[in-house]
């Protein structure tokens, strides 16, 4: 019998199937022998099972602190309202997800039930991990946009904007006013399109099946405009360091006017369908409550925090891309329940459409990207006329531009809250380190706060109202 390679941390070799030994076998050949260790349909050897083990997935024993308070949702405020009626041993633990359609992605929840009442919740993530932060270290600053745009796939333009603003701080380039206005136009339309997906899926999750059709119907107009402008419906790589990839297409004003008219009418229809609907009100009022103190403690931002009474919007507190030149209000709730989260996002769509209208009426003339040749390639006509311009263009897109050493944190207000990127340069054409502050990550870790003491049907409504994107969480 031959021996399989040792598993990490094991002291004994694990016997496997008989394999003939050959003289002069290479390391690569030796590694390939691993594929012959396990045959499908048979029991996996311990060392293979251990290599892919996710670790303990059970709920914690009742005497484990302080993590037990996190699962009970009492780490900040103890809001238990029901008296415990059964012995601990009579409770049951169920899995919700990661394949459940109402988890809005590959999110897995461990729920400890007392009858139909949830006493503890444990979110489990990592099923969509793609290593985008590490991948960023292998890409030039110009290529980085194609990577980060895929994190929060419902708000790709916000990902691109945050990354580009961070790079531009390190390079110290000035962005033309028209490029700034185009960025505001595109990101606010992206905010509306993201919220339309939210209202469509949220409505369906609480029983208003028609909302799935209506929300995607209006969103289609915005995606058509994105495709016309950027060439793609999502993952655009349109906002880049130095400006945007291309100017707005001819006739863009008419397209935006149509979006404003149709989406505003659609929001009015949603309001008529849901806001005073007695079934919808019963499913959302007083359900999934998160207080302002709990939002602060867990780092929850965006509409979910504002629904709890936290008056914080990065567009007002730390404005970027000239967003402070436009008039808009920040809707804030007071109860922090599912209904308040619904009302806040509905009003956010109206406010974003108001910003879009202001951009439409005040779009400045000029360049759509900086003329700084450090980050911007020469005009196409110059490439046809000048060998130096051709070489400059070639080196810019093959080697990339070098960024001075330094570090920066840049944050923008994405549809899900504070999206931040910490970027470190050591002077080369690629980032030395990129770390992302994902708003959905903070939201998911706060799930036990809102789910403790709910009944099972309310879990779906609560989770849908939070609008997490698991690509943003795992990235």
C-alpha cells in the first residue's frame, strides 16, 4: 500500500488505494496522484474531508459568552419580549439556505426554534467567495475597474466610482465638471435601478407577486440606457480613473426624460398597491426591528440605518463628485422596522430621480475625462499621426500608469450603505493592497438582532427588507 501525502497538522500517513511507484517521479506527478486517492461514491478519507471542512456549524452551547448574546440579538439591547416556555433540549435547529430563494443569494441561516418562535440566529457566509481584493493586487489601476464592478452586482457603478475616486486621490488628478456630472447621473440612476430590484423581490417575498413584474418593468428602461451608454447592462467598467470611458450618447436627454416620467409613475403605482394594503401593513409593521444603537454597534449604514433614525448619508456628510451641488433630502425613519425600511427606500428613489433631473437640466459642456496624459490615453486621431502617441497608448494599457506611494480610504453612498475602499500603493502600476468595506457585510452580521423572537414567516420579510447582496458580502 502506498501512502497519501500528509494532511496539514497530521502526524500519520493515511493509506489509500494501491498505486505503482515509479522511479524519477516528479513533484507535479506526485501531486496528480491525489486525484486517484478518492473514488466517487466511497467514503472520503479524513484528511480530504478535513481540507474542505467549514468548521463547527452548530449553534453555540448556552454557557458560551459573549458570542451567545450575538446569536440571541441581545449584545446591545436585551429586547426579549416572550417568556421562555420550553426546556432548552426541546428546541430544534433548522437550516434556511444557502439554496433558499428568499435568502437573496447563497446565505445560510441557522435558526433555533421554540415552536415557531426564533430564539437564536446564526448567519453563515462564504459560499460565494471570489477573492476580489487579492485579485486587485495582480491588476493595473486601469484594469481594476473590471474587478470591483462585480462585487455588488446590483450597484456596479458605485463600485467603480469608489475605486476610481481612491485612485484619483493617490494620483492627484482633477476631474472635469462634465465627467463629475456624468458620474452623478449614472450612479443615481444605478441607485434607482437597484432599489427597483429590491422592491420587486421584497414585494414578492411578502406576497405581492405583481411587484416582481412591475419593478423589473421600470428597471428595464434604466438598463437600456446603461447599455446604450456603456455597452453593457451590468458590470460596465464605465467609471474609470480620470473620468468615464465615453461621453453620453446622442439623444441621452430624451432617454433620461422618459426614465423620469415612467419610473415616477411606477413608484406611485407601487405606493397605491402596498403602502396602505392591510396585508402588507400586517406583514411589515413592528417586524424585524433594529434600533439606532444597534445599527451603530454593528456598523449598519445606508437605508437600513436611516430607517432606525440614524441621519447619516455620505452624500451629505462627505460629498464627492460634486454631489453637493444638487438639492435633495435624506429620508429618515423612526421605528427601524420592515415598514420603515420600505418607506425610506421608496423616498430615496424619488430623491434620486430629483437629482437626475437636476443633472439633466445643468449638464456642463467639456471633456468627459481628464486631459492629464499620465492616466488618459492620447486621442485616437493622434495615434494615427504620431508614433510617440501610439507608444504612449500601448504602454498605458499594457504596463499601466504608476501611482505614487501612499494610502487612502474613500467611501461613497451605495444603495446599501457606506461602500469604502482602502487602497495602498508602493509606487508601482498595481495596488499593493485593496480592502473593501462592504455595507452588506455589516447588515448580515446584524441579522440576529432583528430575527430574535420573530416567527418563521417574518424571517423572509425581514431579510428581504434589508436588501443584502451576497456578492458584496463574500467578494
